C-alpha cells in the first residue's frame, strides 16, 4: 500500500492528465490498467464530485490570479489540496499544505511552492475555522 504522499502524487498525475486532455477525471481513472489505491481514488473522486465548490474557493482566495491562467500543475494540486482541507477533516491542515508545497516545488515552477502555500493557508483559515 502506498503512502499518502505517493497517493497524492499519483492523484496529481491523474488529475493533471484529465486537465491537459480536457476529459473527465473519472474517465482517466477508469482507463488505468490497475485501479489506483484507495486514497488516490478518494482524492480524485472527491475533486470530481466537489469541483465547482473547490473552484469557487480557489477563485475567492487567489488574488489577481484567474484559475484558468494558473500553471496546470499548480491548479491541479490546489484542487486536490483544497478537497483535502474542506472534506477530509481528519488530516491536519499543516500536513496537507506541506505536502502540496513539496509537490509544487518538485513538479512546477520555482515560485509555485510559495504561491501554493499562501493560497492554501488562506483557504485553510476559512474551511477549518472552529
């Protein structure tokens, strides 16, 4: 069984593929020769089910950035992480944000880590407020 870090990375790859190809995320998952692990499926199915709500949060908190103009990796990662923040309350917000920042640093631009960190921190304050 993969770690949650590996599951997040796999979910990022699947969601990135769906975004780049302009196809439904569920279709990308269904086309895999082996079904992804449980946590990967939870993430991608959650993003697919709550996409409009997630995008609304991203638009609300991304200052001077249109969602459509964000680098695809950043946008995809932000969607997955926003799902975790909003719909997976058992996972600490700091863990979600740290993992997202590390993946952004690994797969996106040199400034993406800082951008992802700032945006997710603002979202976490809203969705995880007591």
